[in-house]
């Protein structure tokens, strides 16, 4: 089974897959509303708008595993994201990205190495995984790498049609 076929649930409780959400490149990001990195939502939304027509879909995956920084209900998360950051990209149901209850999506994503060759657990909120249109992970960016950093933009440009 490819990454794009793993069963997922949207924030509003509907079953989906990455294949249904994106027919192009996908940037999967574990997100949180009460984190010092939460302002990255602004750059993520900008990426979604700027590159959406070229085939990029940003997918936010709320996670409450890092110091309880995503405590909200699905409704609270949706309201926060839309009113505070104008988020229009798809958000999934809250999941665990590490540990025994790690979601199958993250069981696969965390096999990918970052630029330093490190794979394994997600370090914190806002870790980013870039998937090529076929579903393979082509880049992994750690939480402090801003979504609009040159290396992220370059990686996105490299997997999108010209």
C-alpha cells in the first residue's frame, strides 16, 4: 500500500486518503495551535495558495503529543486555524505521530531521513514531509525549518510540473 492509500480521517470526521486530498505533490505537517511554531501556519497557507495551482497540497495533521499544545476539539481547531491564520488547506483528525499509538501514516513517514540522514520519531510540532506526486517521501524538514525557507521552496519546485 502506498502512503497515498493509507486510511485517514478529516478534521470533520470523514474518511479520506492522501490520494483523495492531493493528485500532485503533498506537504504533510503535524500542527498545533498553542506552540511557539504555530505562526508557521501563515507560511503554510501561503505555500498552499501559491503552489496549489501547480499541484501542491498542504495537509495539516493536528497532534497533541508535544506538551499538550493541541488540546482542542476538532471544532476548536478548525475555528482557530481559519480565524487566526485563514487556513484553507485540508486538516486531518488529531493523531499520534510517535509512540505505540502512532498513526499508520506516520509509521511510514518517519522512515524517511532528513537532510542529516536522521530518520525516526517526529521531533516536535511542524515537522514537514514532502511527498512527490507518486506518494514517495522526497524530503523531510525538521520543525524549526520555516515552510518558506529556500530549501523547502526548492524541494517543492523540484517535484512540481514546470
